[in-house]
């Protein structure tokens, strides 16, 4: 009986966290007052994502009065360069292409971000906005992301990503629901972490905190920067307007690789969050305890234990409804899926999460965007594939 009560307490705690995150997602930000200072949008690029043309078009339509785009690639022969050159020709003076060979101790996206910061801080830019190349920002996106900085309310601001299943497969929905679990931490980034796909900070703070030092030998740009801001006594603000839908086409192996990579990143760069993430393995323990109670003839206790899945189910639906109301994208609305698919996604998630948690604890290398990364000595080191 007491086991069922304990699982209900856990479920209600998860439900409360989901309610709090949903409330913050639906909170309407104050209308942004576009700053008159110059803003640099730093755009790390590697290859061409399917959304890249829409990304370029969206960048040209930002409502900021004074802004410049810094496209950063590690090599001048990157696949994105011709498209960026065409964009520059159509929008004279709006964009600069920065070829930044990764210096020792930096690799991948972080090296590109560092190259963008160096190029932007060499000019007269008050704010730095970091955007991933698979985002498609609306015209007010950058203005909203900067607004808390301009009002003096934060040192770092962040949006959040939402994975949008494109084919509606079970694997894609498991990934989408799994990432919903991170929203309470992103919606309260002072406790959790910013998301590096959409961040902004003052150029003066980036210089003072010394991002070159913060990102040395790092794989995660957002967890390391969040930790540095908190250590400096700064505030990290979540901007509800800046919820970013990311289309996904995952199959099961892709989904597992994505989840494990996220968890390995957290394990290396924010061990406290990785330990907390183990808590979401409790539904599997709940099932095992409930089955044990049934085998022992404790049917009332088993019923109480199994029923503790209800607040967890409500939590996922609550978060998804908040996301749906914010984005209004039919493909992200889980409640409209057939009941069998909803049940299948929840059931799969119960077993997938403990599996990827264990795998993240044991993983020592992985491949991402053409590079091999090795987990060694409390760091994630890059070894370029040949």
C-alpha cells in the first residue's frame, strides 16, 4: 500500500512541475520595445538542413531596427556557403560570412559560435543572439529574445525547442514526448538550463564572462554558459514567445541516438540534472512493483500503484496542450492522435527512458554531424572522421 502512495507522490510532483511549465509557456511576454543599439545574430552553420531556405528568409524579416547576421562556418567549402552567398547578394549589407577554422580546444557548433562572438564583438554590437540553423524564427523572435536584456531583467535569455513529428510514427512521438520532460527545466532556466538553439545576451557580458574560457574543451554551449551566468550571480530568463518547432523524421535508431546524446551531454556538463533525470525511470519501477503486488495477492495495493500512472499521463497531456495552444501546429497536438497511438507512445516511453539512461551512463563515444566524439576524463572530445 505504501508503495502506491509513494508513486502517487512522485506522480503529483511531476504533474505540478508540468503545470508550472505549461503556465510559463502560455504566459504572454510583454510587447518588446526594439532596442536602438546594434544587435548581432550569430548563426553557426554546418551543411544544409531541410529548413535552411526558410531559415534564411525568416532572418531577413526580423523586426529589429539595427541588426546584422553573422553566418559562421568552419571551412569555406561548407555546403551552406553558396546559399549564404546568394542571400548576401539579395540583402546587401545585412549579412557577413565568417569562415572560422576551429582552434585547438574547440569543435563543432561551439567553435562556430566562438567565431561569431569574435567577429561581432570586434564591432559595435550591444546584443548577441544565437540561433540554430534549423530554426525558423518569426519576425518578432529576436526582439522578444532581447527584450528582458534591454529591460535589465536578465543576463541570459532562452527559448525552447519542440520536436514536431513529421510522419507521426511511434518513434517520433516518443522523442517528442521525451523532450517535453525537459520543459520544466527550460521554463525555469535559473534552476535548469538555457537551450543553445535560441539564446541571447549582452555583448559586454559575453566579454566579461569570457566565453572563450567557458567553452574551452566543452561540447555543450548552453549548459556551460548557464552555469557561468549563475556563478556570476546573473539571472536566466525564459521567453515564452520563443518556442521553436523542430521538424523530426526519426526512426527508432535515430531517436535512441538523439536521446542518448542529450543525456551524455547533461551527464558531462550538468551532472545534477542527469541524476534528476533518473527520476523519470520511476514508471518502470512502478510497473514492476505493481506486478509483484499482484503476484503476492495484494490486489488493492496493486490497483493503487498502477493508478499512480494517471498523474504522469495528465502531466504529458498538460504540457502538450500548452505547447499546442502556443504553436497551433496540428502535427504537435498529441490529444488528436488515435488512442492506440497515445497508449503505445506512453508504453514505449516507459521502457525507452530507462534504456537510454543506462546507455548514457555507459557510452564512451558517438558520431554526430560527421565527427566522432569520445567521452573521456569528464569531457567530450572531438575526433574528426576521415
